[in-house]
C-alpha cells in the first residue's frame, strides 16, 4: 500500500506518454515527453503534498510519516512534505525516462 502512489503514477505516465506521442512529429517525442512527464509529476506531487497537509490539519496522527519521522510538530511535517515532494519528482522523472525508452524501442522494432 505504501508504494501504491508510485504504481498509479507509473500507469498515468505510461498512458499519457503513449497517447501524447501519437500527436507529435517524429523526432520531437523525447523532449516533449520529458516535459509532459515533468508536468504530470509536478501536479501529482503538489496534489499529494496538499492532501497530506489537509490530513495533517484534521489529525496529525493520520499524516504520512517518512524515515521513522512522525509529524509531531509543524517543522517535522514540513520536512516530511518536502521530502515527499522531491521524492515524487525524482521517481516521476525516472519513470518518465523509462517509459520513453520503452516506447522508443517499440518504434525501432516496427
């Protein structure tokens, strides 16, 4: 359950890049695909951080914890949210790169 957010992000990125590449001229897929992946990942990270902030405002015990650090104070919560934001950005861009390489190899095989 802890990695569900990454599986959902991988599926959304894969589907989006697959659909998006159909509308791009040949040779422009990689750069535009990276930008699309960055945009989707950025919006996903902001959404999850905002949702975590809302959960923290309702009940601090329900908020996401990281590396055995629980959000006992506002400072700890902000550290956790910052780590979560950058973690999602990094994973999202890595997943975008993997998807782009996968689709690139599919095009070369045809």
